[in-house]
C-alpha cells in the first residue's frame, strides 16, 4: 500500500456498499478519494461521512448511463485534481428479471448491459486521458459481468480491494 500514498482514486458507486468501503479503506491509506455517485444527495452524504473520519474526499457526480455526467466529471477532475491514478469500476446494478439465459427477461438484461457493460466502458474510456503513467484500475463487478467484457482489459492492483468478488485481470489498459 505504500506505493499508493498520495494518489488520487475515483470510485464509482461509492455512496454505499462495497464502493463506500473501498473508498474508506483507500482513504485510510492516504489516497485522495473522489466519491463517484449518480445522486448528489447520496454522494455528498457519503463524502461527508468519509471526511468526518479525517479522509481527503470529494464528491463527483457520475452516472454510468448518462454521458453528460461522465464528461462533466472528467472536466471537473481535470479542473481540480488534474489527474487520476486509480479508477475503481465498482458501480453496477442487478436487474430483477435477469438470470439464466433460458429464462432471463430481455429488457432486464438490456438494462444490466447498459449500466454494467456499456456504462463501465464509457467511464473507463472517458478517464483514460486523466490517468497517470502508472494507472491502476479495479473492478469489483461479478465474474459474470467481466466474462461479458473481456475487451475491458484492465490491470488490477488486487491488494487495494479484498474479497473473492474482485476479479484480477492482469493486462494493461
Ligand atoms: N454484494 C455482493 O455480494 C457482490 C458480489 C460480487 C460482486 N459484487 C459487485 O460489487 C459491486 C458493488 O456491489 P454492492 O453489493 O456494493 O452493490 P450496491 O450496494 O447495490 O451498490 C451499487 C452502487 O452502484 C451505484 N450505481 C448503480 N447504478 C449506477 C449508475 N448508473 N451510475 C452510477 N452509479 C450507479 C449505486 O448507486 P445508488 O445508491 O444511487 O443506487 C451504488 O452506489 C458491483 O459491481 C457488484 O456487481 C458484489
């Protein structure tokens, strides 16, 4: 973790759950955290909670399904931090009706793809220009999500997030 100090990390879907915990743990390591969340109230509340623990945190609105929020977030980070070192692709949805291919509702699968696949791809592509020379990117998405997106080859620093849900891919961006 020593190598991660003084770095800047964007965590998508950081207002709750695993994303919030990743943000908290990275913040505890001295990393500046950009709390990505689609809802300003939930995002600001999470950022405030992390700041109350003494962490360096700022809220950035980012909705994986809204290209305007993605480009605005990139412009905002460019203006404030000027770079990113770590991208945590955490945000995702589970759609009711998704399931086994034999029974899955097509619209539910489409919604899931729109967020988990195309949204994650859009965010990743959009922040590439911000990523420093030695970027780290992490996904906490489910294996199934990544099985569907082999082209999103991302180098993973597995130690920044624990648990079997973290898929370790060892290819460079
Ligand atoms: N929990 C598990 O057992 C488990 C297991 C394996 C993998 N994972 C993966 O770990 C990640 C987090 O899981 P979790 O359990 O912490 O999920 P969660 O509690 O449902 O949190 C999901 C986060 O993603 C955000 N999000 C959803 N759609 C978004 C969008 N369009 N744009 C931006 N943010 C969006 C949510 O924001 P809102 O609060 O606004 O909805 C929330 O912050 C997911 O990628 C999941 O696939 C989880």
